[in-house]
C-alpha cells in the first residue's frame, strides 16, 4: 500500500505532474491488521496492550531496558527533562542546528537553552566547542543525531562526566543508527525518539523515551499520566501531563518496528545511489556530499548536501519544485531566532544552514525517480 503521489500542480502539458516526495510513511498490511485488531478490541486509548508491546519492542531493538511511549517527540523531550529535574535555574546545552523542538522542550521547563556550534564534517554538535559553553548553571546536554548521523558520543560523554552533566539524546532522526556498534539512543541517561509521519518509522504522531534507569522510567510513567500516584488513585505528588500515546498509534508502531531493519537497507541504497551519481558534481566543486565518520552507521534519514556553486540554494529549491522534485532547506540555526537567541555567532551552523539541502529520501522512491532528482541537480547546477 503506497500513498497517493499526485498533487494538484499542473505540468506544462496540462496534466498533473508526479511529485517526488522528500519523505513519506511506508504503511502496509501489518499496520492495517494491527489497527483493525485495536479497533475490534475496543481498546483505542492508551490503556490498550499495543502500547506496552511497542515500548518493549522498540527499547529491545535499541538495547535499552525501558521504553515510555509518548504523544510526540517533543513531549518525549519535555518529559525527559522534567523527570531529570531540569528547572529554571539551569542551562542546557543544545546544538543550534536542529529542529526547534529540541530547544522548545528546554524552554518549557524554564531552563535556558545555550547553543553550541556544529562539526563541519558531520553537522552534529561539535564536542570541541562543548566545554567552552559550560557554566556553573549547566545541568544537561542534548546531543542531536542530525539527519540520522550519530554524534561523537564518547567525546560528549567524557565532557559530560567531567562537568557532572546529564546527557539526553535527541534521536528523533536516528532510529537504527549506531555509534561504534551501539545503537543511537542507548548512550544517554534518557534518549528521545519521534514517530512523526516523516521519520524513519512512524505512528503518525508519537514519541518514546528510553532509559535503563528503573527509577527514571517510573518517574516518566507517572509524569506522563498526570502525575498520579501509582498506588493511590487521584492522588498527585507531582504536577504531571497527559503525554500518553494511544493504542491506535502503538498498533502501527509495533508493525513499523518489525520493518525497521528492512527500511534501513532501502534507505542505505538511496544513499549509495546519490553518493555514486553525484560524485562528479562534488569533484567539480558544485556540491559537498555527506561523508559519514568512520565510527558511524547512519539511519540515512535525509540525504543532505551543501550547495557550493551554480544557482543559489533557494533558487535551486524553486527550480526543482517546478520539476516536481520536493526538497527542503537545512534547519535554520536557532541562536539567530528571537525566542532563543541573542548575539551569538556560530559560523559553522550558519554556513550549513545557508547552503544545506535535503534531497528526496523516501524509501518508496524508484530508481527512475532518483535519476530524475540527479538529472535535475545536474542540469541546474552546471
Ligand atoms: C522531529 C524532531 C523532533 C520532534 O518530534 P515531534 O514528534 O514532531 O514532536 C525533535 N527533534 C528533532 C531533531 C526532530 O527531527
């Protein structure tokens, strides 16, 4: 079962043009079957059995003891920060180049996000720039495995240990990625995933916190469910939230986890296709291609290049869109935005944001469609 791919744009000859999507969910018979089971059972709220099954399956996949499913990746991040006691007296280190949710979750707690520049080779938070940002108020760091490339976790963990910082991984783009043979999401005190519709596996909306700390897991379960005391109904020892995932979402999640490795194989072949077929554009100085670090096995979430020559990045996005090719600019650096920033200069993040372009990376793309993307780039950049 595939998504409808036609949009309402008209091509020159008047017919609808086929859109090549950047990312789309891959849903099939197993997902439908599980949703049907959930509906037939009458259990569609968070009390259904798929929720625990999804938590177990995904945490086991990542090699972490406990999973706490949530309503989104953003609520997973917020839940993690609250469960670890982050509050308004604290600073939390985050990369500037990430999706805003990473910093928003920090702001929700009253703590201050402090931005760190990116590594120019693999775009994640640069461990060498981390230490300079530590102050007496710094309590935690949130490394983000950006576009599915893992952060340098050994370096980050050793700086965190030296300064007594909590590590919370934002692995929203990194399902199945690994660092030196261990899964992304298995390094932090807590790690947070998103299952939004454009992520590698999806539940529509949804998220999960993973931890191997039983007390932290228990605290997150309580906070997720209004802060209600586990053994005393309608008694609240803390102010909680309703961040629960529904059984319908988890029903889809259970089917998706089982297919994650298969998705990663397809993602890798898209990656290899682009890398092989765009190599000459890199040699000619028009593009910089992503080159993974030797310690990284990526999730290949979005194939993201830097535009070095020819027409500018934003012009290129428009021209590709006219050909039915959906691309997206890199994230914007958060330190430049008024709700978060103030006067910082982080040159690497700014340069990556100015020139970064993500190409269609949906696992359902055919080789013909990938060829259309490559030809489009070739003809517009030369
Ligand atoms: C998608 C994403 C999130 C937020 O996830 P939602 O499920 O959309 O709330 C957080 N961080 C990063 C890096 C993301 O890509």
